[in-house]
């Protein structure tokens, strides 16, 4: 996908409409999408560098064969108390990470209760500053 600016005179405004778009080989740099629904949509061979998605319901999203280097993923989960969509009885459904290269990643201030890690390379991985390999060795030594 080429990174080029769109022609200045080519603008399409879709407001208060239900429309199916078939967009191919197009440059949408600088486009704005606000208060819209695109459930069951498919995007293939997409360049979406520096895209920001906020206040979004991305349940059941699948991201495959994607390069996420430098991504900043934060404040993920159910809406917090005080948010208009807050539901005190709701429970976050689990996320699944499979065949991901998370080497060098940082996970901070996250609820990892009930997380299962299996068949992963944990060389150099630390938990609260302690090497995970050392934690496993001390656990097995008991």
C-alpha cells in the first residue's frame, strides 16, 4: 500500500446513512470516522500506521499477520465505574494471544489473574523484577 496524500478535490461525506462501501486500492490518509458501525467488515492488505481507535467495541476482533511494532495498547477492558457504559455485573471475556512475538514487550499494571502461559520461550522474562526461570526453578525445588 503506497503512502501518498489523496487529491485535495476528492472528498466524500457520508452522514446519517446506511451504506456498503467496497474500497479497493484507495488512499484514505487523513480520513475521519466518527460514531460509525462497521460490524462484520473485512480489511485486507491495509496500512493503518498511527491510527488511533478510542471508545470502541472491538469484541471478537481478529488481527492476523499484522506488524504491531511500537503499538501502545492500553486501558483495555470493560468500561470503568463512572463511564456511561459501565455495568457492575459485567465480566471481561478472556483475550487469546497465539503465535505472537512479544519479545521485549512491557506489561504494566494489568490484571493477569487466571492467565495461562504455555509452550512459550520465557528466557529473560521477569515478573516483578524476578526472572521467571528462577521462579519456576524455586517452585520445582520445593
